[in-house]
C-alpha cells in the first residue's frame, strides 16, 4: 500500500485535493472533531489538566480557543492529550485499508509530529497567500490570534516543500487540481 501524505499551510486546500485522489482518506481534522464530541476520556483528561476551561461534555471549540488565548502553553497540553488519540484513529484507518492500492493522509502536522515513513509519497500543496487568507477568514470560528498560534506549531512552507516529492499548485479550481492529481497518480502507481 502506498501512503500519500499531503502537507501545506493552513487553508492551502489539503482536504480539497485529498478527495480528488479517489483513495481512502484519513482526515485528522475530522478525527479531532470526532474525539471532541465522542471521547469522554479526552474530556476528563482535559478537564483535569485545564479545569478552568472545560465545563461539560462534549468539548466545545470555544472552550479550546479560550484555553489557548488565555495561555499559549495550553496548546501543548491539549495536543499531548489529543494527538495520541488521533494516532490511534490513524492506525485503525491504516489497518482497515491495508488492502487498498493507496491511502491519502490529510494530517496538518504530519511532518511536525514525525508521522512520515521512509516510503511515503509527500505532496506539498502550494496556494496563493491571498487566496488562502480569503478562504480562512470565511471559516466558522475564525480567530486570527489562534491562527497565528497554530502556524507557530508548523514547519515553514519552504521546509515542507523541500521535504516533498511533488508539488501541486492549488488555484482552487477542480479541473487543474484533478489534472495534477492524475499526473501524480500515474507516476507513483507505475
């Protein structure tokens, strides 16, 4: 099975591109959302570590944002509790799809969390900064302060690009993106 990992800046279109491959996709953001809404153990661990911010289950995005805004060190505490659960979901996904020709990994902190394996195909999603900014501002719960804190956790675009095997220039138009994806699939599945 070929592991295709998509990396890029927040809002670069990794999720948009991941769907174009036609292979099973592991979306870490969806995994996190599921964990916040269904994993009571994570809630209890967060409440224990940060009792002033988490009041009831399920975990609310506003509580997470408030914890991070109050003290940026809280993001590391939250990550230390949530990331192992995401990794469990990832391992289940890989096992479930072990017979697939390929899988796509849409994991924002893929390189930062050292999830990459030697044989992985890493694809950098490159998008114009202006287009990304415009799209991020439209997101529900957009918070510029939080965005800056999350960006600090990420490697620079130049490092991600350097560590990638391919680059897809995403102009957020399906036809060009589909062509780029098809070209890469043809190269890696030979």
